[in-house]
């Protein structure tokens, strides 16, 4: 095609910008709209092809091009048009001003090999690619030829995947590399999954394997099987475990190595379930260990504000989802909680479900009195929850639910109301798996009795999502929140308080699934709506602004995050008072921001003042007082004052052991801080004892595959290496690098 040639009388080819196995890519101008586009011209068929094959190919091309054109995601190249000109099939796409990952690797080429990309770039690229893959896989589209040359990073930092749908077409035509004499169509050998090599049917997990190869290469500078012989590469993919990336590049974070090796599992079933799970693993790893959760944990008998079902809360043992999180509770105002159903109305033939059982069926007057007493006990349970006495609230609601089931029937709305409150209290006392089962049971019963769109049904489903998040199953939680939000918007409208509360939680789930940009946009929208409807100083508005500030931190925009938290502190102090738990929680986050900005002296002052105020309001051994003191330890270390840091961390560790127990996540965080201080002071044998204790306790409490357990094993290996006991590092490193499910036998 000539450079001045017009395609379809519309697209004028300007410059040849790339040539590959499937054809050529031209920079072109769309004469109709006056914009730059990229035109990919596929190679014409070879003379030996049967003419009828050309007809099949053109139809297949149209179908695949339509699939690609239907994909609408910021991480996928936009397809504008497609067609045929002079027998050449072509695709018109957005023009991307940037370089593909292969070009970026070439730019840093060293003698004998390419140079890896900066670690932060690797993590950022990984997050963006898995977000795009999650979207496309959910649309039923598998790429089949993911490689560095098919991933573009444009000038604004956005990463885009190219050639969706067209890669499969290339296999059919035979444009891609072949094994000599086999006639088996292949992709690019360095990035092929074992099932592709075997000629098996592939699904989205094949793309995940190819992604693992890409991430391995940009993290280390070489693909996992860097051989000149094609057969050797293919056999490596099929039979040989890859070398751990950190053997090539020791400074690579352990979480990235684990994510990459998980993607490179030989069997599809041993890889992550989907791209959302990969995003979760990377997001958890990227959260700085020092950015600790603020979980307001009430001591028995201590007064405390009411938290709604979907707000973050705590009791003597915070729920498991707080482990590894990077911020504290998003203090969401409870708002008006629906009053319990009127027991008299329930007995006035309004209820048509299962009736009372047992002797009570024959005593209507006694049943009315009993129902009234149960309603009073139900209200007492709600009051216990408002005061933060969740264990007592759980027992009260559980007992009332059992009696209501006997008196009114298991599916009576009052019975379900008590079961729901008992489930909420289970979550607030750290019994998250039990809470999830209980909430799911209530949701199913309410859907059967009240209907799918009834507010009570939606409330139970929303609490189910909250429990899923508490178990770290953030992708599942996000799906439930999205479905509940759609129902709330349809039945209540977009500005109803319950709708906005659900959107607030949806924003939180987006941030926990590694989608901070979407989380930021959603949270800002909710904050604006709440400000408009409730006022800028309303606790719910400030709760969502708190979430906005948190996501700004996730995005690395610490100065903006600090500014927002400062404004929230001032607003909460004015509205709720300077000693309110929500005000103090926001002050904690300002300390985190200051520390992340390198302003350790200011952060140290914030945490010392906060610890004093927490001790005054909550007591010297309250978990939140100890959390503030832990912030003091961290920032003393940042300032190099390790003797002071070690002394403080030992005190906090001892108090947390006494108050929370030796296996509590916060206690183990303090124990690790003791180990860090010992190591910094050169006392490595003592540090090793503490690191091993943390690893063993986390394995028991969280399981061998939990990111915190793996990080602890990595600490243990690092300490062994500092002691010169390198032969002993194999076991913890092997355990940390083993694919999920294999770690119990590793070592």
C-alpha cells in the first residue's frame, strides 16, 4: 500500500510504525473526523490457500473484529472500524502515543540482556493489566497471545492491551510461529501456557500464565525460560519450574515474586481463579506494612457509638479483613435504623408465613405478651450494640431469635430481624465466617418471604458483602455490593441514604480490589451527593471524604491525602467533638500521611499527642491507645532512634499480649517491630527468635498462604541471611515462593 493511499475513502496512511507476524501497523489520519488513528493491515493469504478459506477467514475476521470493537475499557485498545481494501483485511484502532513493554525493555538494554523496569513500574503495570484482563475475561474474551509487544504504555502512564480477538485469528491463518514439521499453530513461545503448547483448549487462565511470563520479564529483564532453542523454551514451560525472580533481582518485593510464580503454575487449576484474584494479591502486597488499620476496639463495658451493619467496627478481636489493611474504620454514621416490626401488628393476621409452633399456638393472649417481651429484649440488644458491647448483643439477639422462631415461626419477619442482628454482632466480635453464613441464610429467607427487592432483604445481602470483605474475598464482595446498589437505585432512587451507603461501600470494595482510580471517582461522587443532601459537616459526608482521602493515599497522592484528613479532623472536631473516636481516627491517618511524606518528626509528634489523648479518653491499655503508641515506635525508627524505638515497641508488645492475646494480629505486628529494632541494632540472633515467633503464630492464625504469613517467612529468611546461615534460608524462601496449596509441604 502506498503511503498516500486512502482506505475505504476515509483513512489516509501516513507512516509505517510497526511490522510483525500478522502484518503492518500504520499511523493514519481519519479524514472524516480529522483525528489520528492506527491502521493494522493483515498480511494477504499465501497463494497455496484454498479460495474458500479466504471466504471463511473474512467472515471470521469480521466476527473477531466485532468482538474487539465491543470491548470498552481504559486498559484495552479501542477499535473504531474494520474492513477490506484490495484484498487486504484491516483494522482501525485508536492511535497510542507511547511504547510497548518490549520497547521499554530494549531502552534499558545491558550487555547480554535487557534491563528490568523499575519495581514501582512493574507493580503499576501489573495492576493495570490485570484490571483490563478481568474486564475482558468477564466479557468472555481470551487474548491468547499476551506478550510485551502487545502491551502499550502511553505517555500519561496508562497501560493498554492490544490485539484482542485478532490473536486468535492469527492462529487460524497460521501467521504465528510454528514448530518445525508439526503443523501445530503456536503463539510466541516465550509466553505460551503449557496447555497451549499441548494443543489443548485454553481459557482465561492461559492468559494469566502469559501475564506471569510478561511480568517475570519486565521484573528481571529476561523471560522465565530465556533460551535460543524453541524446543527448550516449550519444554521449560511444560516441565521446568522457573527460577524465583528474586534470584535474578534480589530487591524485587516478595509479594511480586509470589504473584508471578502463582501465575506460572503449570496446571491451570493451580493458578489464581481469575484476574480479580491476581489484583487482590498485588493490591495487598503493595500496601506498606507501616500503614496500619485503625480499628476502634471497645473494651468490655466501655461506652461506644453505634456502628451500622456495613460500617467497619471492632471488638476485642478485630475481624480478619483488618489484617494487612492500610487504613482504619471509615466511620459511617448509622443513620436511622429501621425500627423492629410492631409485635402487635405481627399478630393481627398481617403475617401469612409459617405460623407459631408448639403450645403457644393455642394461647393467643399469652403469645401477645410473649411477643411484646421479646420485642423489648430485641431493643435491649440493639442498645447493647450501640454501646459497643457486641458479645452481649450477639447472645441477646441469638436467644431472642430462637424464642421468636418457636413463638412466631422461623420465617416470621421478627424472627428474621433478630437473626439478622445476631449475624451483625457475630461479625463485630470477629466471628466473620459465622457471620457470613448467618447473613447469607437471612438474605435467602428474606428473599423468599419478603421479596428480592425488599429493603430488609437488601440490607442482609449488603451485610453478606461486608462479611465477604472481612474474609478478604473483596472481588465477591464487590459483585454483591454492585447488585445491591442496582436494586437500591431502582427501588429507592440514587439519593436515598441507603443507596448512598451502598455506593460508599462499593467504593471501598473497589479500593480493596486494586482499582483505586474507580474507587476515587465513586467515593468523590458519593461525597458530593452526601454533602448536597446532608450538608458538608454531616458524619456520613465526612465518612466518605475519609474514604476519598484513603484512596488518595493508595494512589500515592500523599500530600492531597494529608490535606483532606486535616480538613476532616477539623470538621469532626467541630461536629462530633475533639475526643470523638472518629476525630481521633482521622488524626491517626494524618500521622500515616506525614510518615509517608518523610516528615517523621511531625508524625512522631502527632502520634505522641494522639497516644496521650487516647489514654485520657479510653485508658492506657485500650487497643487504640496502643495503636497510637505503635505509630510512635515506627516513626522513632524512621528517624534512626532505634534504642528508643526498641524500648517503646517492647512495651507496646507486652501490653498488647496482655490485652489482646499473643496471637492477635496487632500483637504480632508489635512483635515484628521488636524484631526490626533488634536487627537494626545488630542483634540478629534475638531478632531471628522474634521473626520465627511471628511466622509461626501467623501460620496458625491465618494459614500458610496468607500474605502476612508469607511476609513473615520472608523476614525469617532475611534474618538468616544476615547471620550468614544461607543454607537455612532455603526452607522459608521455598515456602514463601511455593504455589498456593503446596506450602504446607514446602520446607
